[in-house]
DNA sequence: TCTAGATAGTGGCATATGCCAGTAAATCAA
DNA sequence: TTGATTTACTGGCATATGCCACTATCTAGA
């Protein structure tokens, strides 16, 4: 019982937006991953499959930009999905530097299958957090994720170049 | 130019709160890490140092709970900080299972030094996003990170046990 | 056309995070 | 007191992410 007092009242997350968002991301990741259960996919992987499905057959660069993810990070994250045959890389016809990602039939089926679980998780989130508030939060987060925001952040205050 | 059209309008992050928050976390992580510059610390590490400083000499369990982080994950994340002599583990007197983490003098100095950079990043965030809105966002994220939220999420809807 | 510079990916290395199995220590119960 | 159970960590394995260096292409300019 020693530590039970746990001065949880105070924490960096109350002052630091970066800490706050990472902390919440860990929690939510936990919750959604649990919801994915034994499907064999993590929340991140499901997001990736879904976004690929949405874009059709985007180049790695395009997908990375959409996910606000480093290109090489995307490459690494895709590895397990490639290994398991859920996605495949096809060289672009016009530009031979480019590789496009797309779902395999298996990947397409898997995405659809797991979507049911995801919907349930999202439903729970909306129910607990509030549907409108939930939508608003996603808009806010999308704003923070935008290149315009990054640019503004980088140039605000100093830097009169 | 092929891909320039980039149908950025649509994305899973508009529907999935988990995707949305992870995406924003990546962006913000990027921004804060850039701000940390050559300090040698990543945003995550600075958060950890700051939280340890705030709690004094918490047990790993206590710190993990506060950060909403898996105990073993915390252990791993602490490795580089231990290696670099910024933090140290001291066995608890009463309970020999427990180890407490605390900043070393070097760690304390480093935290203080980097805090300047962090403040600038936070200032930029507040300036671009809005100070009040920023504070409100942190409160919202803290709510999502709370054990009460997790419990509500886990029991909402079904599960009448 | 040939070369300098820009682009898209890949592979290696390092940190961030989580799960699971295993160990040591404390606690509870008979 | 002692055996069953719980608790706090550790170590191994796997995914998530990012940086940097390097390669293959493509593009623009001389």
C-alpha cells in the first residue's frame, strides 16, 4: 500500500501538450487494440489497411504523407503486413522509382472483417466521450496534423527569414 | 507530379479517433523533437525526466501508472536514460520488490537545461493553437487518459456482468 | 546528350511501446 | 509456519517510428 497515495493530481501532461497527446494515444491504443482482440491486427495496422483501401493504390510517399508518417517508418510498418500477405507493392508504370501499395484480396477481406470490431470500439468511444465531442476532437487533431499547422508552428514568433 | 492531386480530403483519421490521435501525436512529436534540437533528448525522454522530477522518487509502477504506460515499456524506455546517467534506480527500503527512479544530479541539470527549449515549443504551440484551447485540449486528453475513462469504455454497452 | 540536383525507396541503427514468461519478494490463508 | 496467490520487475520478442546514408531514377539545364 506504500505508494497508494499516488499524487496523481499533478503531471507533466497538464502542462505539456506533447506529453498529453502521447499519453492519451497510449491509452486509446490500448483500448482499441483490446477491441481488435484476437483478429491478429493492431489498431495501427488496421488504420493503415483502411487508409490504403481508401486511397486505392497510393505510392509509399503519398501514403506516408497522408498518415503524417516518415517514409522509412511507413516502410518498416508495412513489413509485417507484406509478410502476412495483406498488402503488396507494385512498381509504378510511369516512374520506376515509385512503388504503389495495395491490398491483396486477403488484405481486403481482413480489413472488412476487422472493421466490425473497429466499429464497436469507435461506438464505445463515442458513447463514453460523446458523439459530437468525438467528431470535434477528430477535427481538432486533424488540424494539428496538417502541414499548415506544422508550418505555422515552425515560423511563429522568431524566424523572420 | 503524378501524385500531386493527393486526395488528402479523405482519411481514416476523420472517422477513427485512434488513428486521429496517433497521427496528431506523430506530428506533435516531430515538432517538439525538432524544438529539442541538439539537446540530445527526445520529447518523450524529457517528459519522463520531468515527471520523475515532479514525483521525486516514484516506484517504477507508480511512474508507469502516471504515464499510462506499460511497466515493461517504461523499463525499456528508461534504459537509455540510465545508460547516460540521467536517472538511477534505488531499491526501496520497505519493500525489496520495489525500485524507485530518481534523477541524478546530471539528470536534474539536463532536465532544467532542456526545459528552456521545451518552454519555447509549448509557447509556439499555444500561440498557433490558442492558449485557452490548448489548455482545454490537455484537459480533454487527460480525461481520455484516465482510468475512469478506460473503465467506462470497457463496460459501456454490453457486458452486464 | 550529359551532368548536377531533386526524388522515392531501402537498410541499418536507435528509441518507444506492449505482451508474455519467469523470478523474487510480500501477503494471505489454513 | 508454510503453501497458494499476488505483486513488482526483468528479459526476450515484435511492432511503431524516426534519422541517416546509399541506390536507383527522373528532371532540368548547359
